């Protein structure tokens, strides 16, 4: 007789499920999308949140750096405003959470907790005052960069581009100050998107454990945006000798989880680029803006032709990170609404999250491990970041 295993849905529904990255705010602002609406090609709405028992989402405050040049703070504020307006409109089912305790209380009250994370340090426009004000408005993590390097931190997206000016050590002295100020405020330091030297510098400087809000393992899919095994271990040990360590939240994007998909994408890159160039030229000759939505439609048209990787590919990354860094150091960072619908087979929206729990149980992860991966690990890190913010800040980084 084999001991009976708890059902996947029981385990899933017993967890505080936390996802650390969704780009839905772009939809709120650009498409006037409301979380009460049908999905309409997206991955996240109130209905799918309920079906998938999603307890908390970190909504990404992402400012496209070329389109909004000169208006980074304005766009940042518009996105923050859009999230808070969603909370107001759906206050019966949603709450704005700014602490780990808020997430737990919301879970007990059966309400969905909305949090915010800034994606890309360019949003602070080289100003610690802006960083502090974003914190005051509820922002609780910041990726030091997006795909663009900024004046104080380097990105994996352009680190190989010699025409872009980079910092000598990955983080400038000001960048180290940004990390220290985030520690003092209680804002989680997020290393998704950063270049490898920037990762190591941030890891060394931060007094609190750090996260990667939406990143995968480079050993399984060779993308510069994914993390090497050495980085996974270093992140798990972040926060100093007394810390329980950070957490890597696995991105669901097909192009980060599957080498086969990535190779197919690379093979069509020239074709995509020329289609975009064409469409941009056509828009210009008609005297109109080439919109982000238009660009997104073209990209999606190409990527939809590539076969979706199996769900197994996503689980492989969770499994790998659990093996290399430890089961206490892995979680979920879907990138819903930020990957042009390019998700593994069977994952179309937040409603499909229980399938991940089922697949983890199939791989012999215990119910307790599943609960850690689904949100427990992130909560632990968040609590520790809050505790560090209450410590008196030292003048120089601890190590
Ligand atoms: Zn991202």
C-alpha cells in the first residue's frame, strides 16, 4: 500500500500563493483594462485570480525607456495610480498590501492583495528622493535595471553592447547608495534583468536578502537574462551570515524556460526586425505614432508560430533551482501580461496555477515544499527585509 498523497487542489488551496511579476498595469493605462473584465487575450483578471487561488500579485511598474524618455517619473506615477485605482474599484475583493502582514491578513480575509514593484532603476531618475517617494506610495521592490543599463547599474540586456556606457564594477557608488537606501526603507532589492557583475555587487552590498522577481536558470536555457548556478547559490546566501537568504521567482516565459523555443525565436529574429522596421516606417510616412500595442501584435504574430514548450520545462527550472540553491530559495514570478502570451502549454492565465502544484507533487515535492514555493519563501524574505529596515543603518555596508 502506498501512503495516500494529498490532492493537488487541497495543497494549492492551503497555500498563500504569491506571484512576484505581472505587467498588467500597462493594460490598465494603455487599454483601460479593468481587472473585472474578461481576459481578452491577457493572463490576469479577478476571475482567473479566484480560480487559481492567487493570494497576492506584485504588479510591475515598468516604464519603457525609449518611448518615455524625459518622462520616467510621470509614467511611473501613472502606473502606480492605475494600480491604486483598481484597488479602489474592487475594494470588496482586493486590498493594497505594503507589508508581509498585509498579505497574510488579506489571505485570511479571502481578499486578493495587490502589491507594486518597479521594474527598472531608471524610474528614479538618479534621485533617492524619488525612490523614497515611490516607497511612500507603496512600491516594495525595484529591479535595479530593466533591459537597459542606467547611470548607476548595468543590464544583461545591453552589457555586450560596446556603444552603451557601463559602470566599472556593475554598480556605481551611487548605485550602492541606492541599494543601501532600499535596505533602510524596507524595499526589496530585485536583481532580475541585471548584468552578472551588477548581480554580484548588489548581492555583496545588500544588508537584506535579495530576490530575482522573474528569472530562470541559465544551466537549462542559455539566456544572459537567466541566472548561472553560481548566482543561484549566491542569491540563496544573500543578506549576510544571519540571513535565511533570498529567493529566485521563476519566470514562465517560453523564451527563458526552453532552449528549443529560444533557438526558434533567434532563428526568426531577422524577419521580426525587418517586419518591425517596415511597420514603423509605414506609421511614420502616415504621420502617426508606431504604438507599443502595434509592435506587440507583430511580435506576437511571429512567436505564436513557435510550438509552446511543455509545462515540464517550467517545472524543470523550479526543480533545478531547488536542487542547486535549496527549496527555500525558489518561487513563482510569472511575468503574466508581459510575454506576449508566450507561456508553456497549459498555462494561459492565473487560473492554471494549480497545475504547477500538481506537477510539483508529481515530482515528489512535499505539500510543505509546495507551500514554500507557492509563496512561503517570498513571505519569509519580505519579513526579513522589513526587519533589516528597522535595524540602525550602518554607515558602510556590512560586507
Ligand atoms: Zn521583466
